[in-house]
């Protein structure tokens, strides 16, 4: 026997066991009794390793390593080649120690239990429609009664709305931004602006606007200079945004058919808002300006334009002297655009201030400014187009 028989079974007819280290010669071992070792042909059979049971928990503790060791007289404890028994033997020398049937290599995940489908949620209108409709009808009755009975009363209604709107705007500016736009000169100058527009026309409105801005500058001088620039800037902006734009309603009223012009202006704006709300609530999916007003959709804008153009054609044909239906289509399109931009403009102001509504005076609507947002920028548009279509008379 030579050195190449290291770790090989003994020769046929030999019952002495294995060779030991080179310097010691063969090591005598007692061969176990049994027919496999008594038959000469069994000496040529390579013994199969004993496959250990895989622990259920699959850990690497000492008990697991002991259970994984190969047993039998042909595999004595100690060493097998250069690798010790245990984990290394399982990893390198006996890959069959972990059969795929015992430990799946890629077990399929158990299917999740089916979850019940969520119940469809009904769309919410986002506000108290009952209160909104009731308040809207009440305001409509007051406006129509004052408009067709005594024009001066209607001018008074406009002036009151302007003053309340200025109060809401300046209050929110002070609460949210610390901007102290002087309310007293704004309220007095705003009411004077509306009256001057009705009595003296566009020239009177411009003069009143200039005097109101001057009054804001002087009034603010009575307080400390800190924040003077931002306060007077906000005051001039408020004077232009609320009373000056509202003055164009008074300018429309000065015409011979002024009551019908104002009615056309109000109807088209309300119809535009209603069309946008109804169509957007029912079919709206594509956001129009999500960073400014997440609730507005392109489908709602299409509804506003469609409703306003139809209403404009009817109003110009039957309410305005010398008006035609095609002029009403153009007027309705312009009203839908200006009303939408006006709504987005006030939404920008409210986003900057971090508020949802300008006030709580009108249940279901918010404040006065939340109703004037689309009316104010639409007033000069309607006044100008009516002057171009049928004149100022």
C-alpha cells in the first residue's frame, strides 16, 4: 500500500482498517462484524453517507451541527480531508445533506387572503348645498328687486358689498401676514368710488381711485414706520381689486337698458360658475390648475364655457337692445374665461394666506369675497364688450 491510498478503503482480504499518518504506518482497527464486511465483493463497494435529518427550525446551533455529522465506522469523528465535520462538511463535501425535498430552495409564497373590494364612495359636493342655494336665492331676490325698482338702492347694495369685502380682505391680511392695510380710508374711498362711477362715469371712478390711494398713504403715516411699504402697497391693491373693479357694475347701470346689462352680467357669471361646478363635479378628472385650486378641472372649464355661451346668446338676443346671438356667444366665452381667472386669482390669495374661505358671513358660500371673486374681474370685461357691441347709451 502506498501514500495514494490516504482515506481509501482497505485492500481486499484485509481487516486492519485505514492507514494512519505517514510516520506511524497503518493503524489497526477492529472491523465491525456483519455480512457486508465478510463478503469479499463488498470490500469494493463505496459506502453511502448517512443523510441527517434537517431540523425544523433551520438554525445553526450546536445541536444542528451534531445532527448533521456523518456517522458510521468509515467516517470517524475528527477530520475528513481538510474540512471538519458539521457546517463545513454539509456545505462543501455532502451537498446531499440538505435535499431539496426537505428544504425548498425557492419556496412559492403563500397567496394572500382575498380582501373585500372597498365599497364605492359617493361623490361629495364639498359644501352645504341646501344653505348655499338658500343664501343664493335670497341674495338674488334682493339684487333683482333693487335693480328694477330703484337704481339708487342697487348702488347702495353694491357699496355695502364692497365695504364688507374690504373688511374681510384686510382682516385676513392682518391675521395671516401681519399686514395692516388701513380699513377706514379704504371703506370710505371704496364706497365713494362706486357712487362716483354711477354719477360721473369713468372719469369720476378714476378720480375717486386716485384720492383713495392718496388717503391710504397719508392715513398710514400716523403709525410707526415699520412695515409702512407693505401696508400701503396692500392698501392700494385692495382699493383696486375690490371697489374699483366693482365700479364697472355702476357704469353698466348708467345706460338706458342698464338694468338688463347688469342682469346679463350677473346671469352669465352665475351660469358660468354653475356650469363649471356641475360638469366638473360629475365628469371632472383632469386638473386645471392643481397647484392653485385642486378642485377645478378642465372638464369643468368646458362646462363653464358651454353654459355661458348658450346663456350669452339668449341674453344678447332677448335682453340687450340691438344685440345679436353671435355677440352673445363671444360675450359668454369671455365671461367664462374672466370668471375662471378671477376665481383662480382669489384662490392664489387664499393659498398664500393659508385659508379656505375669506369669511363665514354667507353659509354654504364662505364670505362676501368668496362670491365676488369671479364677479369683480368679469365686470370690466362685460362693460367693455357691451360698449363695443351696442354702444354706451
